[in-house]
């Protein structure tokens, strides 16, 4: 199936002003846009990289990308769930707009994603390892390999065309094993989130997670070496990010920053200024329009983001006021919505009568079991007890400058009433503009016990009217 070609985003003069050239399919046809290499971690929190201030993690290659490019400190995902997040990034649409808002939902037939559009601008498109989009999205890539060691083969297959390669890492997704890397991380040295139990089991669980991130970092180092050896480094925009937060309690599946803040690095020697950071809010909704613009294409009308090209090239400041996220069914049903500005975060919980629904791989982890044991003994700290809170507050409001772990809900504080109302309006305007469905429209039965974390069925239940 072919997708309708969108209008060219820039004239030759405008592209030249940005330091870019027209794509191969243009009338002039002789020059080429950049290659695009997208590196997507599977379940990695932003704070678990050296370039984001973690002193213990072994990520030298990712840190080198950051030193040579632009690092975003407040990049926000549209959802803390794997397949809806990846589909959202590749369509440039919010999960509830794609028809694939729940875990394992495939992208509907006929809907375009970035690689299908880029092919009409002369790109050769490929994918490595994890897909998780459904057959109609998978078919829009021209090349696929389940491993991670065929970048040379992919470049050869491109035959000189500009390429778009999406690397969907399996790391650091659970389950974990020992001996992932030659020199494992020391569990005793690792910093713990305030809601985790400080037990040997939790620390070993976290160390194994760190080890998988380090293994991924090594693969990225080899890929960057391949680009350098083929003299493609200066012709390639590399983008590194994660699909959702770490697979630990109150992270993956949650709309806290631990669940939806992603590492985001742009590396393009000679184009993206080296060693730059931005604290401005960025949404991953802006990535699809960015990649299309680099190919000389306009974003599709149904894409909700805006191009980042002039911002990552250092020509203009970032202007996004807020980023929006959602959580729907992921082993348990949820209807969570959030708006995240630079300083404040608002979360709306629809199912206030139920405890938070952790994903099954999280609630089967040693870190979860350590917390449940403390709960059984009545020994949870206030920070840990938030995971099991029931009923939950309908509105959560956090001052991220004063409370970066999002532990002190300010929704009932009169001093924040005006700020709260402002963010409520932002969220409601977004829901109306994107035709978000209300929690009363549909529900799905869970297959993970919310209290004990037991995974009791692998059958994906149908949606039903409440």
C-alpha cells in the first residue's frame, strides 16, 4: 500500500538556511537528506544513564552521544507502555487516537507510520529486533533482522539511499539473568528510589537491570563504530530514547516522571551543536514531524506534534508549554491522564476505587515482592504505601521543582489552587482537541491481581461496556 505524498516542507533556500538539502526525490535530485538511526531502549528510566547524572551506571557510549549532541532533560512520552508508546512515536499521534492504546493492540490497517512515508522521499527503511506494532505497521519497513549485528548488511542493502533504521532493543526488559556483562554492577552501590524496599533482593534486581542497560550500551558503541568506519557519522542523525520507564514499582505503567520521562539525545556531528542540554519540555509527539521534515516532507494533518529541527540545530528556542500522557489497559485496566509542564504535573485518576494496576512483569519482580512483604507486616514507609493506596485521589498535583519524586500531592493545598486550575484547563482542552474517550466508554478485565501482583491469566480480555 502506498501513502499520499505530503507537500515539501521547505524550499531549497529554506533548507539550506537550516544546513539541510533536498531529498533524492526532489526536482534537483542530486543531494540527499540525512540518514536517521533511532535507538529505542525497552523499559529504561531517564535517570539510569551517566549523562543523566547516574554515577554508577556503565553507559560510556550513550554518554558520548550526549557529549557530542543535544540532551533533553524533560522529554516526555505519551504513555508508559511498550507497544502503545512505540506506535504513538511512529504515527505522531496520541495512543487513544491510534486505535492501539492498550498493550498488544496492533496498529489498524491502512494507517501510515514514519518509515512508510519516508520511502516516498527516497529512503530505505529498516528495523532490528523488537517490533510490537502489529502486521500492518511491520509491513511498512523494507528490511528486518531479529538480531543487532547486521547494521553493515542493512547499509549495503540501502545501496546508497538515505536510510531510516529503527533499533528496538529488548534490553533492559525483564526477565533478568546473571552474567549479562563481564563486570556486573555492584548492588550495594546503587541508588534506590524512595519507594523501593532496601533489601538484598531488590538491590540485586536493580543491578541486573543496570547490567542489561550496559549490554545495550555496548551494542550502541559497535553501531557508532560502524557508522564511523563507513564515513557515515556526519551524514546520520542518531536519536536515542526509551519507550517507557524502568520495570519497577511506581515506574513502568505509571504517569509519574519515573514512568513517562525518557532519555532523549540527538547526535549529528556538524549539525546538532555538541554538549548542549535543554530543560524545556519536549514531547515524543514531536519526533515524527521532525523526521519527516528532515526528508523534506510536511507532517500529516493528524499528527499532534511540531518539528524539532530548528530547535535541535540551535536556531530557535523550544516553545512547547506542556506534554500530555495517558495510561490505558496493561495487564490491568486504567484510565489515567496527565499534563506535564516544566515545573508542575497534574495526573487524573478515573478508577479511584481501585489500587494502582502495575504491569505483570513489575508485580512478579523481586522488588515488588519485597514491598508486598513489608505491606503484610505493616512496615511500609509513606513513600512505599503510595503503591497500594486505595482509594486513590482523583487529582494528583506535584511541584516537580520541590518534589521531583512526586510524593507530596498538592491538589488540596489552597496555595496552589490557581496553578491547579490552569493545569486542569490544559488537560481538558487537550482531551477535547484529541477526542479522548471517557472512562465510561469502555473497560477491560485485568489478568493481574492489583493487591498481590499475581498474574493469573495470559488471555487478553475483550473490551466491554462498563
